[in-house]
C-alpha cells in the first residue's frame, strides 16, 4: 500500500507500509509548496507524520486547523481522510512526509 500526495495534476506516491523493502523506503518524501499554494495529502494507512522543514504550514483535517512552523511536526492517527496543507506567509514551505516510527 502507498499514500498519495496530490499537487495540481501530479501524484507522488511513497510507501509507509512494509519497511522490509529497500532502504529508501525509510526516507521521507520532501515537498516544496510555494506561498499561498496548497496540496491535499490523502492519509490512508494512518501513522503519517508531516514535518515542516522551513516556512509556515496551515493544515486542515477532519474539521481541525493547526499551524506549524519550521521544526514542528504533526502525527496523524489511523484513519482514511484528507489533510489540506497550505503555505502561509511570503516564504515557500518545505515539508517532509513519512511514516511514524514505533
């Protein structure tokens, strides 16, 4: 299984299930979001972590809104839902998406 991150018409996939695959499966997916742009992150397996590398992120999911700045992270619990991530301010946003470690 894989999570999908949809940005405009592009789809990026990264595995968060079986960690016995290639060593690259442990690497986070790094995304750049320009100011005032957003993306939809589809959480399918749960235990997904979004970490802000630089910039400021406004994340909306399941009726909740949170703001994260560089160094902050949000762990999403199990479930199937969409999280909308928006770059706020005038700086580009760089985030990393990865599976939570046990």
